[in-house]
């Protein structure tokens, strides 16, 4: 084989490796999201019935959407919009400062595959905060 074909094979293996890693990240993210939803429902069921509705109303008012987070990461990830959306202001500012290098855009493209798990963790942490208030 000549030098050009070896470069092509290495490039192809690199692309396949990245695709496999993204698929695994997506699967793990979905598992985290399912577990997080189950944890939130367990919190709801453990509350007295008169506190369940106000708890759910409060959770739904601060809950973030995974779809919105993915779209922000894909289309505005280079300027850190998905980081600001999830309340990670320092990371958002860093993305904004370095957006001219396009590195944050590439990072956001990869983060888009795993961001639903991040959103689920965010929603669960908010639910735990409110659960602590309602379970007193």
C-alpha cells in the first residue's frame, strides 16, 4: 500500500471510533435520564398527597428541556448558549471568550450527544432541593 491509503485507513478508523464513542455516550445519557425520572417520581410518591401537587408544580416551573438543550448545543453551542441555559455561567463565559477559535463549537457538537443526561441531573438536583423543603 502506498502512503495515501494508510492515511485514509487511519482517518477512517478515527471516524469510526468517534462515531462509536458518540453512540455509547448517547446510550449512557438515556440511561441517566430514565434513572433520574424514576428518582423524581419516587420523591413525589414519598410526599404526603397534599404536598405532591405543589411539589410537581414547582418542579415543572424550573425543569429544563433536553430537546432545547440539544438544539442550543447544536446551533449556538459555539457561544455557550447550552451552558447558560443549564446555569453554568462560568463555562458559558469561557465558551463565549473562545468562540473565535471554533473549539467551543466542536466541543458543543460532541456534548450534544450526552446533554440529555446533564439535563436530567440538573432537573433531579432541583427536585432534591424542593423535596428537602416539602419533606419537612
